[in-house]
């Protein structure tokens, strides 16, 4: 099951809304990164906000590295 499907299940939303939630979290993390204020806890919070397990932290790390 992909990240969008997991967000749909945990947030009880459709795929479009799940994609928007994910983009919002990624935008927030990028903003924190640009400010030089990105912390490990921010990745944990992103997972928690989307109802994801902390196993998805690496997904966010990878997305910010691109």
C-alpha cells in the first residue's frame, strides 16, 4: 500500500485530499529546512499529522533531499 492510500485510510479522505495533505506537510518541512530550523521532531510530527507510522520518516527525508 502506498503512502497516499495509507493517508486516505487514516484520515478518511479521498486521494486528492490525501495528496494535498501530503504536499502541505512537505511544504512545511521545506520551509523549516530553508530557515535552517529543521529538526528530527519535525519529521515525526509530519508522520503523526498524516496518521502514518514513523517508518515513513525516511520518505520525507528522501523527498527533501531531491
